[in-house]
C-alpha cells in the first residue's frame, strides 16, 4: 500500500450527489452513463462500471458520494466528469456505492 501525505488527500473534493438519470453506455456492455446533480448550476455526466451489479431503476434518484474534482476522461467515447465511490467485494461479485447514512443536502462536502 502506498501512503500519501495528508495534504494530497485534502485535494480531493468529495461531495454528496443525486443520480437523476441513468442510461446504457452506447459502446460498452458494463458501463452506465449517469447524470448526476452535485448541487452545481448544471448536472454532470459520470460514466460508471455499475451495470453488472445494478439495474438502472436501482440507481435513479439515489444519493451517493462522488469525487468532483477529477480531470475529465473520455471512456469509450463519452466524457466522464467525476467518479462515484464504490466498494468491491474480495471475490469481485458485489459492488456497493458509498451513500450518506442520513439526509443531507446535495452538494455537501465530505470532510
């Protein structure tokens, strides 16, 4: 395990967001294209490899924790502007995304 200095961790902008729309990625079997509200003036597009683990209707309107300050990356032709945080089981058969344990405003920062 590589250890990083605390100031590097502080650079992450982790926020609570709401998944407002989910669609299949047009060029990838395991990816969804999420439209996410992070409390900003416009929603973001985030590509996530959740398709083997969740149905679209299981994701829509759910709150999750997102990395909001990643550089955009093109994933099979779709620009992704963030990342949903998730946990993968040791045997890689389950994935659970991180969610707040209670009600909190969209866009709230994780500290």
